C-alpha cells in the first residue's frame, strides 16, 4: 500500500518517528500482555506470540519505510516474518488499535508523570531544607508590591512548599486517572474473547482497569487533566520565580555563575538567566490546557483515538517543560545564595511594624482599635513629612503622638519580637516553624514512600513482561521456545 507523499510526510512519518522513539517498549508490553490474556484462555499460538514478542523486542524497531503505516503494523509484519502467520494471527484475535493505542498512550503518560512527581518532590525537599536553615533569616514580606510585615525566609520558603504540596496532589490525582488500563476493550464493545482485563492491567503495572469498554477507547479527559495539573503547578512555581527575580534584582538572591550568563556589551552584568528559562518553560505549561482542550472539544465519543498521536506530542512537550522547569529551579536554589541583610533591608525604617504598634496599644488596653489605628497612621504621615522614619522614634515622640511613652511600645518596633509573637499554627515564630517543618517533612516522607512503591510496581511488572512473560502463566522458561509448543 502506498500513500500520498504529503500524507506520508505530515502524518505517517511524523507519528511513526515519535512512536519509535518514545513508545516502542510500551507497544511490546501491551501486545505481550494481550497475548498472555489469550494464552490464559488456552490459545496455544497466543502463548507462542508472547514468547516471540519477548525475542523480537531485543532488536530495534526498523525506521519508517513507507510500506507499513505505524509501529503496530511494523511489529505485526516482523512477527509474521520471523515466527509465522499462525503466531502473528493469534495475537490479532479481538485486538484493536483503539484499545492498544490508548493502553500505550496511558502507559507512556504514567511513566512521564512519575518523573514529574519525583522532580517536584525533590524540589519540595530542597525548599524544606532551606526553610530549616533560614528559620531566623529576617525577610521583608510584601503585599500589593509594597513592604507589609516582617517574617523569615524560612517561613516564606516553607509556605511555598505547602502550596506545591497541593500541586503534587493534583498531579497525583491526574496520575490516578491515567493509571487505568483500557486493554481488552477492543474497538469499543469489548474483546469477543473473554480475556481477564484485570490481569492485563496487573501484568502491565497499571493501578486498575478502565471500567467501561466504550469509555476506555473514547476517554480524552486523562490527558486534559494532566495538562491542567501541570498548568496549576506552573502557576505556583511562577510566583516563586517572580520573587526570586525580584530579590535577584535587589541583590538579595545571588544566582551562581555556573547558571548565569554575562552581557555581550556590559561587562559588569551577571544575568540570572536560569530563572528566565524556568519562566519560559512555565509559560509553555500554561498553554497546555488550551491545546488539549481543543483536541477533545466536539470530538465524537469514540473518535479520540484518531488524533491520539496529536495528543501525545503536546503532552511530550509539556512533560519536557515541566521536568526542565522544576530541575532548573531546584539547581538554582541549590547553587545560589540568599543575602540576609538585603532581604531584611525593608525592615530598617521599622514602618512595616506599624500594625504591631497598633496591636500592642489595643492589647494593653491603652486605646481601642478605633482610636489606635488613626493615631498611628497620623504619626506616620507626620514623620514622613519631616523626613523621619519609625526607627527614629523616641519615647517623647510616642507620648506626643499616641499619649503613651512606654518602653514596651518601642519594643513592639523590633522585628524579632514581632515574629516571636506569631506562635499560631503555621505562624512565623520559631516554635511554629519547627512544628510545621516536622509536619511537612513527615508528609513528604510518606509521599516519597508511596512514589517509590508506584515506580517499583510498574518496574517489576514490566521487567517480567519483557524478560519472562510466560512465567506470568505459571510456565517455566524452558517451556517458552516455540518449538516446545509445537513438539
């Protein structure tokens, strides 16, 4: 069969190249599992096909020749050529490219999602480590692009980690949606052979079986859910990047030279370009839901497989951007250095402690809130008009403006005291930070153990499927060669 050159170029060759590079093992896995499913029903030639596939996969898949339209038909051709038509034909019983392709696509997406989850977990561990080291590093916190209150760098970094923990759960949920096996659904109504679909899923290392055969080949929401979860993560990471760039601009975050670049004309410049590249990757992730949404929108139920390869290429780019962004951000935090005196410079004039002064006045029952707030605000305005700062206030000033000249009021203007009073759950006080760190580290430990188990489950299942598939039917290696069946 020959295709038009343009169709070969823009569709067949492109999709074949992608499948050969990224999906080959997944095709062999799915085909082997289905052969075992048929073999379990007593179809001898199917057992032969399972063993034959374990041999055929040892050789690289040939490139696109123009004679065979995709990787599946290429495997089918060489299976027939090397092991005979009976073996190849047995594998085709009840098998459709609909359930085969969707099984392969989901297996690939699960593999890549596990890599993203691992990278994000590593970044969160880095943030918690830095949070531990910087629990007492004073930081001027901003709201509405203006200095707001004192906190610590550790409190900030662990706050970001808490946000990312929810992104992790959204990605974990997307993995759970994707981690279901469509194999055995055939075209849409189900295989005419009563293959054990739960066994197929288990052999392939999936966490479960997609419950409905029509939905199994029609579902496109799994890819869309991945895209949305990655976009959500990108949104969170972009906020951290924005702050790091702001601090880098001020000199409060010195990006390491090995991940910076100089200027072609200005010798004094060392540009924190690693963060700009992260920002670029994150922008790619933000576009993912639009692409995946349009690929699903108004597609008749059951036709999603027709643009399946068109889904995987955007997903590949999203996974690449996600891993790149997280890896670069983690190395930026590892290799670079925070400058405490710069991060705290917004605290020098003590203006960010005005709210604490109001609170101490009210808590000490000196003034009501309705009285204290305007008095402190008026004092700040008068100081500003005279070119003075809160840090220059004396007891006489407090007496004059507020009616009280207590030393306790001056103590309220110390950042360390402000932080020490914030002992509530999740607060900035050292004790509260310590409690949160214990909680967050334990949460991360449990998540990493689960992640390790997920990867181990898939790795063990696929290793057996590739190296000794017939053992899954309780048959020894010595029985696996085709000759032993035909003897």
